[in-house]
C-alpha cells in the first residue's frame, strides 16, 4: 500500500470519477487550485464558484494504481 493524495473534483457538490492520485501534495494542490479558479471572471476580479470544487485528500492505494509525480 502507498500513501498518496487523491485529487477529487466536485460538480454541484457531487464528487466525480475517476480520481487522480498524486505522489506530491504540492503538485496535487496546484491542480486543485487551477480547477477551482477556471470559472473566475472577469480577469481582474475573483468570484467564488460553488459549482466546481476540488481538493486533495491522503489515501492508501495499491501498488497497481497509477500515481502521478
């Protein structure tokens, strides 16, 4: 078993599949932040977008699961 970070994307509060698994928390958080920011507009202002959310949670997976670096 490997300890990795699962990137979960939520659409309207419902988690989507498949999840991606990351070896590095910082890398996982980079993609989670990018996903959360994609619906912000206009460019000079930021608004919350509750329809799209993402987070990284530590999980154990088997060694045959693909893990991104």
